[in-house]
C-alpha cells in the first residue's frame, strides 16, 4: 500500500472515531445536539478528504 493510501486510511479511521463519539453522545441521557452536529460535520469533512486522497488517481 502506498504512503498516500495509508494516510488516507488514517483519515477514514479518524472519521470513524468521530462517528463513535457522536453515537456515544447520542446515547447520553441528555444529548447535546450541537456537539453531535459538530462531530458529524467533522466526520463528513474527514470522509471527503479521504475520498479526495484515496481515489485521486482513479478515473
């Protein structure tokens, strides 16, 4: 696996961690929707960066 691909996979792992935090916050007794929205937005950005890097050389 190329270095660029490995770095892209790290972005995907970070997105997964952010989604995990969002799930945990959602399951709280009194979830803070602002926190959840921020975590999901962060995950979306990381996934977009992953797609840009990982699929950069794919037609």
